[in-house]
């Protein structure tokens, strides 16, 4: 077809005899879509299936800048009608080149995958500058129709040369799990029944290409070496963990867990999104604890465990941060120290595995919880009603731009940044507040 649009070709034996068991062959391609768009070759049912085999060139060719949005689905390309024996096309099963774009070979819906096997050279070949955005997914390439026996293509299953933004593989509803560590990555997809592991790659980028209802999640692990310091930087769109000799990225996953082994000095930097049009932009919450911290909001969750420092930044919305000292009753009671300015609040201390420091920057509201009689808060440029330990009586609470709530801190120091001197101490709060609540509510 040359320049033709919106046609359907289904239910044919192309290049074989009437039984679909012997190759007769055409001198050129079985089907050629030359600058043709919107055509469907095959379909999702056995009735719609084409057998395209035995050609002296390729089974299906998609060529030209105007060859867009064509569907090649449910066909047997390079095999007989049973899908169990080879009848080779002399070049590739499917070729996409010459600037062809946005075409799909296969699909994720039942019956849309092709059998592309037994061809003399490649199963699928994509090439050429301008050939872009094509998708190859859901196919059996190099196997029989059952997917259990090999009918190999002569060279490569899929070959890509200069064809940009090609998507190979896809996703279906189901919880896929990816684990990425220094020089090792693995994918476990129960829906497909596959598990894949790679070794030795210094840079690994994992993108969630298809958004569905599956609870897909990815775990990133540090280098586990005491001489290595690792850093993670992340937001709802992209999380990057890096260290000596590696850079690992997770893109567009709704759940990202980042693990530190506790070796070296590891730092995490999380932030929300500042784009009001993004569905992941809304009221976000940061929860910082000694052993793990979480930043979460609409459609995302970023989780860091055993990092020496975790910094969270609010870039949009009236976000909330909750900072906790060491509340494990089985752990030694170690004093926590809170430092706060008008822009950032940090709670730090020690736990059974080392030290921690969790920071909340530019959050609208911060709740901080101490745990022992020795916990101390050091505040810079704050305003507090010393009679009630609450916000200024003449300012409605909902009009305060930033609020810091303290609970169970034994001592609070207030400092003035312009003079560099201490304004006052608020000490022995448990004897000052009604009911011994050990709390103070301060305006920043």
C-alpha cells in the first residue's frame, strides 16, 4: 500500500500455499506500508490472523515519514499456519525504517501479540534517522506459538539502529517489582511469569512506561561499602541513587524505596512537585523517623531507610512535616536536638545503628516530637506567647504562614539572628504546662 490510510488486512495466507504449510514466496515483501498510516494488519482473533511467511524480502515493511500509527497484531510472521514450524522470510519478519513513527507491533491486550520467528535475519528490524516512537510489545519472537519451543530467527530477535524512543515490552495490570543495586538489577513480573537479572552495568535507568492500576514498585540499594558515601535525589517523577562507580535511576514509579546498608555516610534529598497541573501535586506529608523517612502525596511515595541524613523540601502547597525522635522503648534513650529557622527545621540524634538527621525545608506546618527529658530545641527568630506557649494571641492560627509545633521537649532556646544572641530559655516545660504535656506551639 502506497499512501493508503485506515485499511484492514486480515485472515490471509501471504507467501504460503492454501494450507499454510508450504512456502511459495513473493519476490518482495509480503505486505508493504509505504507512507501509509492508520492501517491494521491482523487483529486479536484467530479469524483475523494473517500468516505472512516465505517472502524473498521481509514479511511486513513499514516505510516513510508518513507511515504512522499502523498496527501489526496477532499474525504469524515467519512460521506456518500452526505457528510450530518455520517458513522463513528472507530478510526480517517486520522492518520499520525511513522515518516511520508511532507504529505498534503487537500489544498488551489478549491476542494482539505476533509470532515473529524463523526469519532468515532479524525478527524485527528498526532503523533510520527520524524513525521514532515505535512500540514492540507482547510478541513471541524466536519461539513457537506456545512460547515453549525455539524457532530462532537467524540473527537478532530485535535490532535497532538510529531509531529513537523505541519501546520494547510493555506492562499489564499487576504488581511488577524492580530491585536495583550497585552493578546489579532485577525485574520480577508475576503477570508475565518472568524474572530478569543483569550484572555489571554502572548506569541503570528503569522507567515505568505504562501507567496502570498495578502497584508497581522499585527498590534502590546503596553500594554497601564503608568507604563509599551514597546520595539519593528524588521527586515524584525521578529518583536517582549514585555513588562511586554507579548511577541508578527510577522514573515515574508510584512507590520508590531506597535502602542504605548503614555503611559509609549516606544522604537523601526528596522534594515534591511544583507544577499545579500535575496530578501528583497536592498536599504532601514528610515523616522523618530515626531509622526511616517517607515523603508521600497524591499518587507517589518515596521511602528512605537508614540514611544518615534525609532532607525534604516543600516546593508547592501547604505541606506538613512530622519529625520524631527515637521512640523505640527497647532502644537506649538518646537525647534529640531540634534546630529551627524560618525556612528549615532539623531533628537529629542517635539510634542503635548510628546517627540520624531529618530536615524539613519550607513546609507550611512542622510537628516535632521529642522523647526524653534531655531533648532540646534551638529556635531562631521565633514568636511565642510565653504565657500559653502557643502562637501570638492576636494572630488567627489559619493566617500564620509557617507553624512549628513542639511536643515533649524539655528545653527550648530562642535565638535572634540579627544580634547573634540568645533571646531566652524556656526550661522545665513539664512543670509549666497544664497536665505536664511537655509541649509548645511556636510561630516561625
